[in-house]
C-alpha cells in the first residue's frame, strides 16, 4: 500500500470498511428494515404476458409519483393547519418544500417520455381501465389547493380509505381559504361573503379581492408577509400548471390522440385541465399593477 492509499483508506480501488461501521443487524434497525424495502421493492408486478421490458418503467414512474404526492399532501395539509393558527413562517416552509417536490414530479415526465409509442403499445392493453385519473392522492392535492369537485368521489366508491381522505379534503377549507382568513384576522378587508363561502365548492374568481391584493402589491414594505405568501402561492400554481403541461405533452408523445385507458378523451381531456386555476386573483392583480 502506498502512502497515499494508506492516508485515504483506498487500496486497489477498494475502500476499506472502518472498524466502527455496524455490520450486524440481527438485533438492530437496518436501512432496509426502517424503509420496509422488502415491501417497497416487491410491489412492482407487471401484468403483461409475456412480460414486457418497459412495463417496469411505467409502474415505477407512477408508484414514485404517488409517494411524492403523499408527501406533498402531508406538507400542504400541515401548511393549511399552520395558517389556521396564524403561524405563517412555518407554513411557508412547508410550501417551499412542496415547490421542490413539484419540480421533481415535473422532471419525472422526462423519464417516462423515453417510452416510445411502439414500446407502450405492447403492454397498454393489459392495463384494462387503470388510469392516472383514478389517483385519489392527486385529487386530494387539487382539493386542498381549492379546485374541488364532489363528483370525483364517485370514482372511489369502492375504496373507503380514499373516499374518507377526499371527503375530508372536500369539506375542509382549502389552503387559500385559510390564507384569506388569516389576512382577515390581521385586519385586511377580506369580504365577509368570501369568508362565509361554501368550502365544498371549487374556488371561483372573486373580483372583490383584487383591490386588496393590489394594495398589498403596491406597498410591499408594509405588507411583506402577505406579499411573500401571495408570491409563494403563485409559484405553487405555476408549478402545478407546468406539471399538467408536461403530462399532456408526454401523453401526446406516447399515445398521440388515442382515448385514455380510463375512458377519457386522452390528450384533449388533459388540455382542459390547463384552464383550471387555484388562485385567480393573484394573477388578476398583475393586470392592475401600474395600470
């Protein structure tokens, strides 16, 4: 062993395992045990026969998306609850984490986009009516952000846990509702009709809010916390729309204008999602600034 190898602990391009490294896990918590990797890594079950090589990519893409959605939902619900208790700073920390999750989810589409139309067509029919449209966690995220649709619950009539999760999200104030209530408690002129609205309905544009937001943006020094939160919410919506757009373009790239496995029109149905909005007043205020 050379002097350099002795100093670095690397010999013949092999790293020496330090004596302090734990190797006996007969009675200790291991990495695999903590993460329950036995279950996680055995949860991929291709259904194509004969099994098609690229189906594993398709399964892992959607399973990892669901894991990220679980974390996103966890952070958004926590942020909502923090706003309820006027804890704005930690709520913004949760939102900042969600933004990073969104970027990761958007970039994931580039992996699925390596699946060619020919490759996908060889196992698509085996999926039956399974479709991302049936992702209850995705719907729950939409609900928490304010884009609610009670009719979506009928898709999950056979899944009691999914229905319970969505029902809670449907009947609870959205993240935006709680932000507006926080502003009202802080003395901002949020219309009472907005505060008393039926939170089970999808948020729709409220023009009476635009003057308030215009005042916030016109004097950011005195309204910094409110202004910063507005911009964080705009980031959330922008990121969500980027994800929707990448979803649309990936579908177009792989199946063109075919109908979806879940019965939708496919790409045209996804195109309509780009018209859905969460915080329309925060975009409308941009027209007013400097006008």
